[in-house]
C-alpha cells in the first residue's frame, strides 16, 4: 500500500531544530528508506511565507500571498512510501525527525 | 427438540459469534461479508438442525456453512475470481480441530485490529461490540446514547478506515505487543464498565457484556502472560463482577456496597480474581488496573462493610490519582476519604475534584451523613438529573423519600 506522509511543524521551531542538527537524523531516515526500497517520492518545501494560494472564482483566478491555512504549524515536506500496512507506515512516520517536535499525517493513497 | 435447537443456538451465539466473525474476516478479508455470512449461518442452523439434528461440534458446522456462504456470495457478485481462489486453496481451509480446541483463537486477531491505536477509543469499543460480541447496531446506539443511524454511520466509517488505511488484520508481533496492549485493555475495560453500569436502560448490569470482556481479557492474558496490567485488568473485572448479582435488589433497585448481602457475592470469582492479582503484583510493575483491582480486593475480602480497611483504600487511591488523575478516580477517592476520616473530610476532598456525573450523588450522601438534610435532598435531586439508568434512579428516589 502507498501512503502519503504529510510532515508539518511549527516553522520557527523547525528552523531551530534543523540548526541544532536534526539534519543528521533526517539523513539517516531517508537513507534507510532508500535502502529498503520503500520511498516512492520525497520533497522538501521552502517556508510557507513563500507560498501562493490559487483559487478560481466566477472564472477569475484569485491569488493569495501565503498558505491556504494560516497558522504556525505548516507543511514542510511530503513523502510517498510503499509498505505492507499502516503499522509499517506509522513506524516510518515516527522515525522522521519532525515527528519529535511537529507531526506527521499518514494518508493512504487512493489507487484507481 | 425444537427447544434444544434454540437453546444450543443461543449458547453458541453467546460463546462463538465473535470467533466465527473473526475467522470469516481472516478468510474473506471483508468485514461486512463476514458478519452477514455468520448471520446467515445461524439462520441456516435453525432450519437444518431442526430437520437433521444438532451437529457434534456446532461451531465447526457454523464455520463451514458461513465460509461456504461467503464463497457463494463472492462468486455470485463476481467481485473478483482471485478472492474465490484464495478462499478455496487448502491452506486457507479453516483448521476445524484448532478452532474447536480454541488454540487458534481468531478473536485475538479481531480484538487487536478493532483496538488499533489509529482508531478512536469509542470507535474501537463500538466495533468490538458489533463484531466480537454480536450486539446489534441498535443496541450499541443505545449504549452510547446516539440515534441508530448515527451509530450505523460510525460503524461503517470505522470499517472503511480499517480497509482503506491498511490496518493489518493480525495480532501484532511480539516486539509491538507492549505498545499495542494498553489500547486493547482500555477497550475491554470500557466494554466491561458499559456492561457493569449500563448508562441507560432498565438493567444496571448487562451480564453478557461483562462475561465477554472477562473472557477476552482471559484470552489476552494467555497471549501476554508477562504483562501485569493485563492480569490486573482481568483481576479487576473478576472482583467487580463477583458482586454483580448483589448490586440490584429483587425490584431492580441499586443496592449500595455497604448494604449488599455479601453471601450473595460469587466467591469462586473472587478467589479467581485474587489469584490473578497475586500473579500480577508479583511482577512489581504496578499500574492503574492493578491498583483498582487492589481496591476491589479490599472490598471483596472485607467480612462486613464496617470492617472494610478504608485507610488502606485511601492509600491506594492516592497512588491511583498519581498515575490516573481522572474525575472518576478523584470522586471515588473522596468517597473513600469520607469513609476513612468522616463525612466532613469527604466533603473537603470532593470540593477539590472536577465535576463528574456521580459528584452530586456522592455529595448528597456525605451531607446526609452530616445530618444536613435540606442540602442533601437538593443534591439528590441534582443527582437524579445526571443519570438515565433506572436502577440508579430508583435508588436516588428512595433516598429522597427518607
């Protein structure tokens, strides 16, 4: 089964933690997934202040500066993993460094 | 003959519904189909057994019938030839000997899946009541105080999440058991307490739910013999349930602990509970269930209400509040303080607790013992607004009249 991991955290806290060395455990995390062959996709994102939110209303494209949901907690990365079941996906999510100070939402990917 | 068939079927339903559904889910991977085919098998049994007689192993007959029914249904609905193939390969044949002996108890698989921590606590209990205990949606709706269509939707949503999110249908591996067991214990205890003090309805005790929870806890302690909290929960339920028949009078009115006929307690169950508790505390890792079982043991072993060791009970509640500071625990501690140190001390202890549905009844009792009749009556009236259980209401109304 494929799962999307939606990795989010307090952005300021994330910057601090990364500066303090959370990168090392991130490398361990991603290397492990690559070696196991379960990682289908992974992207890291620039901070939410750089986001543009797009809406089409009455045929008009409306742009908003910033993410669609305001707040300190913002998505900072996405990963798609292919694993046996939810237990394995949860174990992968729990091993992500951001899980220790933010959260990881695990969503099953719809297969058509 | 007819009566025999109905009696055996009722017994088999009570004992084996959960096992049958659990086995059918393992074989088909389809929760709804499993439930429906199990229901069909019971309906078929009523007809066939009356004609041909009761089979030697009713559960084996029902398992085979339900499985064949599932194969028919899958074939007819053409939802995939692959499913049928996996059903008829010999390795997936139900091992009837193992099922009959209870060794391969699929209920554990079902229990751990229903109680997966990715599901909310109420979802876990609702689904366990439906699949393991065979309660109807209407009964579960009543237990949780919601309309039947709401409960039906909740059950569908829970089963949908299990299927779509890939919650595995298995007993967790040994290394994951310690982190997964607490969720199962919580669900079993909620199942038991629902049975023990039904939140609504004419009866204070729903014995079938209590038995099912105790039975499942016993199966679970077999799987995790080194988990002292699992044994502690089993002990707690045995000790509490031992008092069940003395908790309501002939007229269905709740009988408080100090007025219960202690000879009517189930002393075999008390002995079994105490034995479990001794095994548990020997591990020297005391948790909330063991502490509650130790408190229950104080009551169960006191020869009379007056001889109850309330000082020790207060000490145990102090330990319990430290690990489980819930409103229920704090209110119960206030009751114990009231018994150990007098009603005024009890009122003082109650004043510092968060509000709980039982708070007015406890306050009323303490005020009554202090001779503050007017305030007590007011508190009893407030308590009446907080419960829909008819046995509890009858008790409170009786207090108001005296």
